């Protein structure tokens, strides 16, 4: 029994099998060019990139009404 205990103590711990992270899927949305109703250009980004852009736009909109004080 002591031998089994020593044997398990010296063996490396089993590593959990980690699935390889899948490539981030691109999501394409059509963007209308300013000044043109006919032409739109597809823009492809990952969900994380779309979320970051939305957060930046929300911050810009929120800060638009604020003025700098001296």
C-alpha cells in the first residue's frame, strides 16, 4: 500500500483535455456609405469586435452632451 501511495505521488497529475478554441466566427453586416443610398459595403468582424464598437459608440453618445469645465 505504501508503494502505491508513493507511485501516485510521483506520477504527474492528469491534465484535463482541453478542446482547441475554435476560430472566432466572423459576422458580416452591411454598412451604408454616407451620401449614397445605393451602395453598401459589407463589414466583417467577430462578435467581440462588434461588442467593442457598440460600447465605444455608446460612450461617445453618452459623452456628447457633456462639456469640459475649467
